[in-house]
C-alpha cells in the first residue's frame, strides 16, 4: 500500500454486529496492511467509541488559516440563515411526511424598523416551495395549525439570530418539478 506520508486511521465500524472475541482477530488481520497512526473500532449506530474517534481525527487535522475575521462566523447573509431556520422547522414539524425537496424563498426582508426601540422590528415574508398539492396540505395542516407552529418556532429562532423582534409571514406555493429545473434550483439558492 502506497502511503501519502500523512496520519492514517483504521476505522472498523459496526463492532456491535460481531461478538467481542472476534474483534481482536479482525483488528489483527488489518493492522499490518499499513502503518496506521491509530486503530479505532467503533459502532456508529450505538455511538460506541465515536467520541474517541472524533477526538483522534481532530488531533491529526492541521490547523489552517482563518477563513473569516474572528467576529464573523459564516459567509451566509442573515436572509439566507432565516430561510434555513424556517426550512429546519418545516422538516422538524412534518417529520417524514415532507421530502427534502422543500425550499424557502425570502420574498421580503425589511429592516427599516430594526434600529427603532430597544429591539426594533424586522419584517420577513417567506414562501415555502413544495412540488405537490398533497405536500402543501401537509405543510399547512388542519386549519393552518401546522403552518402556524412552523411560523411560531421559526420566529423564535430568527429573533434569537437577529437580536430583534420579527414579524414573520409564511406562504406555501406548489411549483411542480422545481427541483428538476435549473431555474427552480437557482431561484431557491441551490445553484449560482
């Protein structure tokens, strides 16, 4: 085996699927095939030894130059982050019912009242894109209850992010096949 002269870890996953007495012979079979820096048997499913593995990976990662100034923690705009917070609540509130082909478009992001008063106000209007009428019905819920819950929880997270009061208005729109078109993906922010 040709090495890259870099730290290499042997990770043996799914140790929960074999008897403990079979683990050492398995490690023994692999350990001499390469000059492993460390060997990590783990069970990702059960979480067994995963923390130790993550610590080892971090230990060997070289520290690179900072990509942002110390006071900047992302390169995404507040507008984009708000869309993602809303999308997160859609997925949390609908569980397995809505596929991941749901997008949130921020139609309005009005900060004109943000500096007014102790916490100000940001007005956000967002459209939730889905591909089918049945998905729209799921997002809205019975008498709008699910959409209201999505909005309430999203607003709380957005207020925390922005440090301001938020007036959030959500709409749901069906756009068949938006994930299959370049135009649809671009408008949803998934392509440049």
